[in-house]
């Protein structure tokens, strides 16, 4: 019963979030601010994690290939496809659920308990739309960019590892990056990152928006935002994979 | 004028307001007093529409706020200024951006006109020097004054103040009280103030409603409150050592 109540409340909330903006200029300004805060603010963690994971995927694949019948270029291919298919969309989204999700829930939740949201409502401003829609739009716009960046950084991390360790010839790795490339994998990855970024921002905002109580509840909302976003990302990863790759 | 008629409100079947009726007049500071948990804030939030009453009517100059559509309600809300207990300033914005916010949202004024209005409002609360500061960089009393400046930016017809003196020293509290009184007279605003500060009661309470356990127990003004015979009200007033020792209570 509680699940259905929450789900209903979530969709009513989304309806308010996507109501027609009252003052489009202010919304546009907020979208640009959020692009900077959420997008550029996440750049560092995406770059660092992608580079190291790309390097580790390359090394693990290389060290586990013991059969001389296994073509070495498959290590490059494996790194590329792992990054495109799963890491840069799903794993990066899970990491962003932790970083961005808790930050959004904390920010909106604090605004709720300090009555800033009430102040907006009394002025006649649709607070859900004004505060949350720019975050969702900004994240949905920036997520594909972060995704593509993550793929390139991951592959570059793998390339540097190959250069540094000489575990396989660089030519084999580079050849592997270009062989058997399926462009639809990129589309699949981008679709996933858009859906996941929508889940992260909307679920986290929802958790923050309906906080009742004080700072303790704001903290709990942050935790719930990360947990629920992560679970939904994993469920939708399964659904989208079955729908798009079957 | 605001007319509250037979308002009832409960939370999880626990009544918070029981059949409250009162009238708040323009150009007067109307006080709602009572102990903590008596229902003052619930009444204020119900009047401004943050809580929906279980029954009863709230009339803003004859327009029933309870039965009107959301669209009509939005229009009334633009005539309302509210000062929250904690100030509720937007922490992402500077002091002047806080005051400018309603102007950006609800007017089509030029930048110059908005700047002039912001300057005027900040001057009115003696905070021109703090325009570029963030709310976290100013004191609690200054935050309340910024909140007043923001509340009057759009020339409201109704001003609601929830515990404007809470957390302030007596001198700063007097400054806030005086400011609320001046603004009320200057713009002929219908002002409703929630308070349990007895200094405010005696200083600005032109019309006073005493609420006890969600019910209206007494109504009068600052002159009659000291002679009131209502037992709960007298118990409330006698909690103040200052009032007791001053000999004002009859």
C-alpha cells in the first residue's frame, strides 16, 4: 500500500515539476546554473574513475588471457565495449546517484525544513517546477556528454596502461579498439544515461521535497535518494538491455 | 480585511484548530497569541493556504480562499507577504537578490525600476549596506529585516509574520515590532502576527486573539488584555515576571 501511495505521489510530483514555467527567462538561467553545478561539478569524479577503471579492465583482461589462441586485439575490443555498454552509462550513473543524488536531496530537503519552499509557495511560485525542473533538464542534457567523455577517458586509461606495462603490443590494442564496432551500442549507452540521469534527479528531488522534520530527516532523505536511485538504475538497466539489445 | 469563519483543522485525527472565527482589519497589527503548541502557526499557515482546513471559510476582502481555484489562489498569494520564523531567505541568493526575487517573478518592470524598488525596500529596513551579502553572512535580526523587505517588495495587501521576534534580543525585537507597525500603517496593510512575546503584545497589539489548545478563548486589544478575566489568558500573562512585577496586571 505504501509503495502505491509513494508511486502515486511521485507521479503527481512530476506533474507539478513539468507544469508550464511561469517565467521562462528565470528557468533558463537556473538550467545554466545547474548545468554548471551538476555537470561540471561531476566532471572530476567521472574523469578519475573512468581512467582507472579503463586501465584496470585492460589489465585484468590482458592478465587473464593465457591461451595463445586468443587474439590479443580482443583486449582493446573488450575495453572499448565494456566502457560503452556498461561502465560509462550504468556504473558512472551509480556513482553520480551517490554524488548528485545526495546533494540534490540535501539541498531541496534543507530548503523544505528552513521554510524556503513554503516562502516560494506563498509568493505564488510553483516551487516544484522552479527548483527541480532545471535540475532534471540540466542533468538529462549533461549526462550523455559525461557518458561519451567517460568512454574516451576509460579507453585512454587503458591505452596508457598498455604503454606503461607493455603487457600486449600497442598496435594490437589500437586495432582492437576499431574492429567490430557496432554504432548502436553508443545509442544504447546514451539512452541509458539519459534515463538514469532522469531517475537520479527526479527521485532525489522527490525525496528532498517531501522531507518532514529537521536535519536528521534531511540526512535520511539523502540516504533514501541514493538507495532508491541505485535500485531503480539497476532495474531499468535490465529492462533497457532486454528491450534494446534483444 | 481577512475573515476567518469556523475553521477546523486536524492532523491524523488530532484536532489542531477547533471552530476558530476572527476578523483581521486593514491598517492594524492583529496579534495571535498563545502558548507553544496552541495552534498559532497552524492557523497562520491555514490562512495563507499552506494547510487546507477540514471545514470553514477564509475570506480575503470577501473572496473565499478555501473554495477558489488554484489559479485564483495564485493571484491572492501575490497580494500576500510573509515573514517566517526563521526568515526563510533563499540561501543561494544575496540580500538584494532575495528582495528582487518576487519582482523578477511577477513584474515586467525594467531593470532600473526593479533596482530602485530593491533599494527602496532595503532602505526602508535600514539594510542598504548589506545588499551584497549572503543570508549566512548576516545576523538573525538582519535576516528578519531582509525577510520584511522581501515581503513588502510587491506592495502586499496582507502581511503575515510567524514569531517575528523569536531568537532575537529584546532591543532587536523592538526594532522588528516597530518596523512591522510602521509598515502596516504606512501601506494600510492587514497584518497578522503570531507571537508569544508579551512585549510585542503591549507594544503593537491593536487587536489580539488568544488561542488555547486550538480554540479561541479571548479577543480584545492591548488595553483590555490586562483586565481580562479569562483564567487561561491570565495564567499565560502571569508567566511573565516582568508583567507581574510591573503591577500592570489587574
